[in-house]
């Protein structure tokens, strides 16, 4: 079953899903490769992950949770609070991972990476996007071309 956005967010939800979830999925897809790089102490590959896919997912984690919360309406939804908490843990541990990579400290990098990966996994479960398609799924889009009302006027074609 899919999470439905609240009230006014129904308008923004497909856009948020299209904009943010591919970046979250990319990070989730690359986490195993990064885990292998960490085990091999491949600092260059680990840094590429941290500054690439992992960093690119940081903002979308927060923004997607926000999009489900009703766009600023005062609604309390437990799964959104959980998602927000996990996104904050993820971001904090990502910053710690970057510092550990810079100093090439394996213990710090391992601890931060594992906590970051767990936070991402918990976020995806809370958001119900821990599926092979990463929650992106079918995204409805308006197929009309151009702008204005002329698209709504039926035309005869010969």
C-alpha cells in the first residue's frame, strides 16, 4: 500500500516523488558498493560515494518528508516524524563520514557509514519506498502540449 499525501500536498506529491525519490534510490542502490569500498579501504571510491550519491540524497530525504507533511499545514503524522528523524541522523552521519574519509580513519568511517546506512534503510521503510523501483513507480503526467486554453478546444483534422 502506498502512502497518500495529505490535503494540499496531493497536488505536490507526484512532483515530489518524481523529483526526490530517484536520488534516494540512487543512494540506496550504491550503498553496497560503498560498503565494499569501505571494507577494502578504497578511500577514493568511498569519497566519490559520500560526495556524490550520498550527498545528493541528503536534501531530498528532508524535502520528500516535508512534501508528505501537508506543505506547512499543521498536521501531525507519525511516519513523517520518523522520516524526518531518520533524515537528520543520515545527514549528521554523512558529515561524520566525510570527516573520517578526509582523515582516513577506518573506525570513524565504519561507524558513521553503518549508522547512515541504517538511517537510510529505516527512512525507506517508514516511507514505504523500500521497493525495487524505490517508490518512484508510475508518475502521472499531463500529456497536453503547449500552454493556454487552446489545447482544450477540439479541432477538426482533415
